[in-house]
C-alpha cells in the first residue's frame, strides 16, 4: 500500500528532522539506542522522503529508482558500533549504497516508542482503546520553571511560556500556578532597571509564575522567558522534577469499549495486527477489559502490566519463562515484532503530514516480514 501527500517541494534536511523531533524528541530515547540522523548533512536539500519500518535493499532500491533522497525508518540501520565500511555485511553494504546514491538516513526508534502519542499509543488507537496512558511513565523528563514578573507583564510572559511548550499536564494545557508577593532589588550605577533607579533599593509587587515543561523544551522556554520578560536581569528557578510523566514513556494501558472473552480478544488482536500466529499464556478467569500494549520487545514491562491490573498484555519477542510468570494472572500475548510495529510508518507519515503539509513523503512498499511461519 502506498500513501502520498502534497506537492514535491525541497526542504533542508534539518527542517524535516526538526518536524520529526518535535513529536519524537531524542531526549526520550533509551540510553542504548541510536535514534536520529544516521547519514547525511543537515543542510542537504531533500526533495522527498520514503518511510519504512526497516531499511532493506528493497526499500533502498525503491528510493533510488523513484528519486527519493531521504529514508526515514523506525529501526536504526546503525545500531552497533561500526569499525569499517567495506560492504562485508548487510549494514555496511546498505550504508555504502546509500552514500553512493546520496540518500540520507534517519531513524526514530525508542524516541518514537517513548513519545507522547508514540508507537504503543498508535497500537491502542488501532485496537480502539480508551482512557490510554503510559504503562511505564517517563522519569526525570520534567522540569519546573519559577519566575517573578511585574503585574503589567504577567499575562504576556505566561502566554510566551505556553507558546514555547510549557504548561501541559495530561490533557490540559496553559497550566500555571500564580501567587502575589513583592521583590526587592538594587541595581549598580551601570544598570538600566525596568522599574526604579540605579543605586536605589526597589520594592515592587510581582507575580510568581510556576509552569511545568519537558526537559527537551528547556531552551525554547528559557528563550521565550527572556524575550517576553521586561526585566534587564530575569530572576528564575529551574528545577528538575522526580514526577512521572504520564503522557510519555514505554507501552500504554487502556480499556476496550466493552469486555471480551479471552478468545474474542485473541481474534481482535489477530485481525487488527494481521498476526498469523499468536503465542499466549493461559488466561486469568475473568473478562478482558484493561489492556497493556508495548510495540516491539516488551517482556520487561510484564510486572508493570500486572501491577496496573491489566487483563491482557500484547507485545512481542516473549521468552518461555514470562509465559510461566503470567499464567492465570493475565493473558500474555506475543503477536510478533513486525506485527506490533507495522503501523509505525503510517504514524511517521502522519507526523510529517501534520508538521510539513507541503513536503512530499510516502510509505514504502512494505517489505515482507523477515519472520516466517511453518504450520
């Protein structure tokens, strides 16, 4: 299936990267990962992009034959350190071919997995789940900004902070806390204070404004603060929070519109994800309503699914002993790695379509699942 939008309009590679990373910030990727620009100059002119789950010879052939000079994948081609590029293995071979044909490579892997509205959220959307939240919320990814503003500029500063990405809490935006007080200050002889005179102590009524922001929005929010604040020297506190970030993180937890039997749920999984085989544990003796999902290899999230009271947990690459752990406690389902992430290209396309509506991009002809089944 092919998906395409917009007219062909060249853009700098960095503009496309910025659009992707606005939705899937690199700050959210796991420490072991290699999301981001893998090959290419950020100032390269990009005419169009091909999107795929994996970079294969077939995908690269398609890009070269149709003139696409950027390939965006979920799985990063370069994952382990490379010592040479001599075409001696699949990764090296593909990199050499991409360089020869001037094709840039970008991967949004765990940065997209862990993003708000990321891969597992898209799985939940396909299943029709409601009340969806992160299964393992992101930690140490939030900050609080506290600043002090004269009454006359409080509304303008608040709005600038909101516009820069601060003030989001769950499904609410423009969230802030405000208290009234007074500040004191005295500038030296070479200052130009907004209020008062150099060398004189000033005592002025101010509003204390507090907002929460993601760590990756720090630079934008601080720039907005300095640009909108009237003071020559802006007073502020920036504090890293230990709060869980419920909108971002690994996997999701949601609810079906109505309870299903475990067999009905397996049928739903099979039809939604086109799964030829579903390996599963023995189910608990209860209807299936609360669902945990994790795109890709998600066995590590089993304890979180159990603690959250999930009736079923669908993921991939589950080993033998996890099925033993889950038996009779929840319905643990291995739907396959490819099957769980097959819609990621569609998700990436929707991000580009939203951020860059005039840029040409489409989903590649999906290569076959590398895992085959003999039944």
